[in-house]
C-alpha cells in the first residue's frame, strides 16, 4: 500500500491558550507541527485538488485559534487533528503543539497526538476519479 506524508513544520501562531490567569488575558507563542498521512498517492495526477494543500492545514489551525481562548494545548491538538481528518485522502494525522514559554527551565513544553480516521463502515474512501494506490 502506498502512503504519502504531507506536513507543515514549525507553524508559528499567537494564541490565547492555557489555564493560568495570565494566559487568559495575553496571547503567547504556539509552535505547531502537523503531519498528515494520505492513502495512496493522490498527488500523482499533478492537480492540487487531488491532494492536500498545505494552506488548508494552516487555515484550520488559524481558525481554531481565532475562535477564542483555549484552556488546554491538548484541546487545540485534538481540534486540529479532527479538522485535518475531514480533508480528503487523510487517513492519519499527528499534531505536535508546543508552548515555548511554558516552562522557564525548558526550551519548550507541549503535547503530541496521533489520530486515525474511523475504520468502521463509514470510513472515507477516495472517489472514483482519484488515482489508485498503486499509482
């Protein structure tokens, strides 16, 4: 089975995130890595609409940040993973969200999660116009 990884690394966002009092009133840096694992090789058509556009990942992250205060980094990561799993061809998503200023003695602190598309009867399948897994 062919699998393709698409990623955005070190996306720098400013977020209202955290449970401490000062975090509720000031934005802080949030560094995000997202890796999507695609089923097959949809990019082989040479058409952007048959694969994942990096900008779609960034827009989803910015949308979640734009909704307002987020209490936990884990909530952000879960929401972003769920949003990315809605993209066509995406079977697995890994989100790493880092708060570089969270722990004074550390370079950064954060969370990394990996989520898989539901493997039940409603599992997403490429449409008939998509390239086959063999290319």
